[in-house]
């Protein structure tokens, strides 16, 4: 039993040695990782310090810009209030102009209707006057001018007959007569 116990102890010690070797190897890899991480942390720390030293002026500049932006925002707010007031006044003015335009349009429509009525009356009056003038002209032509023309023809014929009867002799050929001139 002694030899089996020794054998079990030797196997147990061997297993423990293997576990210890595995633990040491694991610690070695863990230490390597920690060293790499420490180096990265050192690099990050130097970068962070660099950024902090370089960003401090930028932060101060940004702080100054924020103050200016705040003032600009106040001015902008005042401008918006003024624009709002102007827009409200313009809206009121547009409403007044619209009302005035409505009244003016209604008045203009009434005046246009009156003017159309007057134009219709004038056209009717002109039509009646033109019709009466045409009838009067036709009446004058039939009752005055036609008898006057006939009388003129009669008088011309009588004068010609008297010229022929009283002349007794023939007129020279070099004398032209008015009716001949018109004929030629």
C-alpha cells in the first residue's frame, strides 16, 4: 500500500506541478498583456496631455465665442420681435387696404354700370337720330331734289330750244358748247 500511496502522491504532485506550470504560463501571458496595456495607457496619457495642452486655448476661444453668440442671440431675439411687430402692422395695413379695395371695387362697379347705361342711352339716341336722318334725307331727295332736277332738265331744254330758235344761223365750229364738252 505504501507503493500505491507513493504512486498516487507522485501522480498528485505531478498534476499539481502541471497545474502550477499552467498557472505560471497564464500569469506570464497575463503579465505580457498588462505590460502592453500599460504601454497603451502611457501612450494615451501622453496624447491626452498633448490634447489638454493644445485644447486649452481652443476652449478659451470657444468660451469667448459662446459669450459673443449669446449677445448675438439677444440681438437676434430683438430683431425677431421687431420683425414680428412689423409683420403684424403689415397685416393690419393689408386688411385696411383690402377693405378699401372692396369699397372701391363696389363703387367702380356701380359707376361702370351707370356708364354702360349712359352708353346704351347714347347708342339708342344715335341710332334713332341716324334713322331719322336717313329718312329725312330720303324724303328730301324724293320731294325736293328730284323735282328740282327735273325742273333743271326742263329749263336746260327750254334754253337750248330758245338758242336754236333765236340764233337763226349756225354758230361757228370753233365755239364749244357746254353739253358737248361734257359729252366728249
